[in-house]
C-alpha cells in the first residue's frame, strides 16, 4: 500500500499539511493537517510498504510499545483508506 499520487506533504511553520495537486484537486477538496507523528507515517507511506514495516519504523523512531504502535498505525491507515488516499 502507498499514498496515491498527487498529494504533497509540506511543513508550514510548526505544522504539517497535505494538499492535493494536479488531478487530485478534482477528487479531494481541502487539506489535511498532521502532527509530527502523522507526518512521519505519511512519509513512510509515500513508498510502497506494509503495516508491519511501518510499525517497525515507528518503533525505531518513537518510545512506544509494539501494541500501541500497531494500533496507532492501523488507525491512521484506516483513516487514509476512508478518505480514499491509499493505493492498495
């Protein structure tokens, strides 16, 4: 799975925003605000990956137990799927 094409993550001041560009503008109206952890996950999902790989990277980056990391990653991925932002 990975983030669909034509979505760009940008850091603006201390905030992270995702905006659609190109053809995605017609499909997605608005922008997404992310915290630092959300931006980290987004960047991992810009390349084709698996939930297990994302959880593994999250464990390396953050002081969190595996169960919490997996739950958080699955929730983030579910939100992206709900918004139709992932290619499976």
